[in-house]
C-alpha cells in the first residue's frame, strides 16, 4: 500500500466526517433556533405549499437574484448548474453498476465543467472590476473562487488533456468507500484536483458556503403570511409571557 | 428651496449607481439617549464598563433566540446583489451604506467571536475584534438604516438588513448605548400613552376641535369619540394624526367614513398611539409592552374590533406581530380580522356602496401613491397577496379621477423609503434624511414632469412628516404630500352635508 493511497484515503475520511458533522451541526442549529416573529418579505404566500414553492424558486431559479442583477444571475446560474451536472457525472466513480441517469448525464457533464469555469471567471472578474463588490470582498472571497476554479480547471485537464487511469481511480474510490483500499493513480493533475476537492469539503461548514443550507431556513423566504389568522409564538416568548403576566 | 448646511444631491440624469466615497457619512451618529430614557426601557443608563464582553454575550444570546439573525450572519456570499439597492447608498455614496457592508459591521464581529475561521484566520475572512472604533461605526451606520427591507427583496437568501440593524440596536441598548429619539419616545408611550406625550385632557380638546372643524366644513355633526366604553371599534392611530399636517386631514377622513358607515367607534387615551418604536430598536420586550397597551385598552373599552389608522411601521407591527405579542384576541368579534387597517374598512364600505362619493371634489389633484416600506414589504391587506398595493390604489381611484403610478422600479415591493423611517425621523439626522430621499424624489419628479402629477398620497405618519420636511430641499412644495384618507374625506358626501 503506497503512502499516497493511504494519505488520500485518510484525508477523504476526515474531510467527509468534517463535512457531514459540520454541516449537520449547522443545520441542527438553524432548525432548532426559534424564529419569534413573522418576518416574511411581503407579499408572501398564504399557504405552506406556496411558501415551499417560494423557497424552491430561490433554490432552483435564483428568483430574487434575477430581479436584482442579471449579470450576477447569469454567472451564478452557469456556475451552479455547471457544478450540478459535473457532480452528477462524477457519481459514476462512486457506484457500480452506474445508474442509467448518471450515464445519461455523462456527455453533458463532461462539457458542463467549462460552463462552470466560465461562470466562476465571470464572478471573479466582477469581484475585481466592480468597485462596490471589490469593497465588500475579503481575501477569503477571492480564494473561494480561486479554489473552485482550480477544481474545475484541474478536472478539465484530467478529462481532456493529461488523462489518468480512470478505471484505477474508480477502484481507489470504491476501495475507500468499502474499506478495501486500492492504489491511487499518482498523476499530478489528478492529485491537485483531489486535494482541492478535499479542501473544499473542509471549508464548507466553516464558510459562506453555508448559504446552501441557509437558504432553506431563511425566515424572510420560508414563512407563510398568516399572522392575523394564526398565532405564532416562539417557546422563549411563551416563557416570557408566563413570567410577566 | 430650503437652505441646507450640506449639499443636497442633484437629480441624476440617468439612475446610474454613484461612485463610492468612503467615510463621507462618518460621524458621531444621532444624539445619544440620556440615562433616564435608557432606564425607563430597562437598559443600563450609560455605556457599561465591560461593554465589549456584555455586547458579545448579548450577541450570543440573540443568535440563539433569532433564527433569522443566525442564518443571515452565516449565509451572505458577498455576491453584490444588494449593493446598489439602498436609498442611503444612492443618496450618500458612503460604501458603508451598502446593505452588505452595513451587515458586515456586525458580521465581522460575529466571525471573530463565533466562528472557527474568524477565531483562527481573522484577516482572511475579515473578522474584527469589538473595539471602540467598531462600536462607533455600529452606532453611526446602524442609525443610517431605515429598516425598509428593500435590500432583502433582492437578496438571493432573503438576508434582511432591517433584522440585523434591529439586532445591532438591541445589542447597543443592552450595554447602555441608546439613541435618544427612539428611546425617549418609547418612554413617553409607557408614561403617557403616545409618542407625543399628549395627555388625556389635551387629546380630548384636540378631538373636540376636530369635531368642530368637520361641522364647520360640512354642516354635519361627526363625532370623534374618546374613551367611549361599549363602542364597536377601537381606532388606534399614530399620534401625529392628532396634530400634524397632512395627517390630521386623514383622521377627519376616518371619522367621516365611520360616520357614513354608521358604526360606533372610539379612540383610547391609554393606547393613543399606533406607532411602536420598540420595533426600531429591535426589542421584543419593549415592542410587547407597547402592544399590550392596545390589548388592555380594547378589553377595558369592551370593543368588538380594532382598526389601525394610516401608519407604516405600526401596520407592520399590527399585521405581522400583534397577534404574537399581545394575542390571542379571542375576546373580539371573530368575523373581522384582528386588527384591520382603516383602508380595509374604507375599501369594504366603498365596495358595499355605503359611501356617497363625488370624485370631482378631488379634481384639483393629480395624484400618485407612495408605497410605504413597512406596509409594502412588512405587511398585507385584504387577505390576498399584494393586497397592500391594490387596496390603497383602489381607494384612491374610487375617490379621485386623476391617478398615475410612479416608475415600476420604485413602487410595490420595490418601493423606495421616504428616507425617514426606522427611527431616523429626527432633526439631528436631517442630512441623512434629505440624501436618503433622493430616489423617491427622482421618481416623483418623473411623474410630475410627464403626467403633471401635483400631489403624492401616503399612508404612513413618518412618510408624511418626512416628505413635508424634505420636499422643499428638492424644489417641491411641502404641501405636495397628502393622506389617502384626506382624499377620501374630500370626496365623501355625508347625509345632510351642506356645502
């Protein structure tokens, strides 16, 4: 068993644990923190189904962003949907036999990487060129885009330029999953790609990437407009009432 | 044009986003409240010695109590969507008036004390210790936010800067740093019953004077009752309606509508205020204390319904929070929503044909309508989504022949704040108020030039007062602003009316 194989296998376990526990902890925190007041941005849906559709319109179409700024919207859509297709395509390295819909996504997923990179570059250019966005950017905001671009670019390199023994890589990945380690193909570009992905997994629960679970818990988007009809009371507010009256 | 000690912004030929000018609005902020104002609200009288520690403790407490606050602190990706949406950014060009930059004043501290990245890599993620400089920035820039929520409409995660500025003010209050304007006023409500500190005899006098005015105008004896037990409706209206122009013309409008509808109603001297500045300072407890006065008054007077007058943030508290803060209202008539807006009442009367209306009496006016932010983005009307946009316009059109809307980018949920909301309607913030009014003034100028609009109607006491003050800075007459119920009042013909 080579050093690299052991190193990457262990890193994957560790990164996966950090990602799951970290995001899980955050989701738990969001879910259990009460929202004491009805604060949906009005006009808001009058039913739970309506509110769920409103959240989905944000998650799927980035509706508010579309109303706000078409350039950011275009680049954000390119990046996120590019990433989605690429991720679906990557499922083939984790399952055997490969599901039919993953097969179906294969040709699209290969080129979606470029869409994703163009989207990321667009966002990066805006971050540097637009004075207002430059003002609000911290080093981490640039590094996050850089990391994602490294992931995208190294992935495209592996796919289209340097190539790697992809059958061997799948054996490695499945080996990591089933605790039956197989040697990792020691190609430089592939290792860059994997290192960047592992870094992203570590960073996810401690960074602004928490917008992904956060959007589902945003009270301004997921609350129903029913305050006059139905009394909304947080547990701590009920305690306050009991104490004072 | 009014004289100003500062440069009044000029109308932009095209609404391009201004170049940023860092720190142009840096100052000591509005007047700081006195110890007695702080203590009346259960806050320390002045900045406590260990304020850094206490502020962080309070922030932690609020993160556990308010899901919105917690999610908003984590979720921002600095995409920039909100950066050009704030009227104060447009009017002042100070980058800290970009919604995300305003949020970051709190977020940088959140990151330093509550996140892994901020604890170990502060420079990387822009995390900062809570120092006196940071506190000064908080005090200054969180009092340059009118909590209008326009930015939250455009945020892909619905991050609401209003919630963050409320949280910031609550944190500052809890360490003894409060704003004089808001806190002094809340104290007056607790002590006397309204923001103005108008005691019962003075209020009675005012309302009697109003009855005389209406009788003089119309020849009809219309009652404006105070503290009448057993009335059907308790009217809760902003105290500005009792004395300020054009508010008072609106109050006469409500009285005429109630009279024509044949319902019995009353104002309460105990709850003679619709406004609830507890919201502006982000204090659940103070907001609740103010709200409970309305409940108590309704119970004492034995009314069946509660109707709110024209007031923006009051209607947000009433529509969205009152049931939570002071409910359940099971002692009121279940056939009516609790509470109702006066426009819902009037609209209902118009639809039932109970009002005799002569629209031509408003022919001297060509009217546009200013959607008040708290009504537009913080409440509803009529039980239908968007009712808060439809009902006021339908009422105006029912009493007035000439109506034109302003540009679609500046109405409905995209409406621009008047510049004076959120506890900023104080003379020590006049420069900010004038500059913040720029986008609304531009939209108004557009309909004035293109449609010959002569007047702008509003349904918020703060908007009306603010516009009265700032219109002259932009070359308009201060009387260009009207109450919606003033238009109703002009057009309604009462039974037996003589003129």
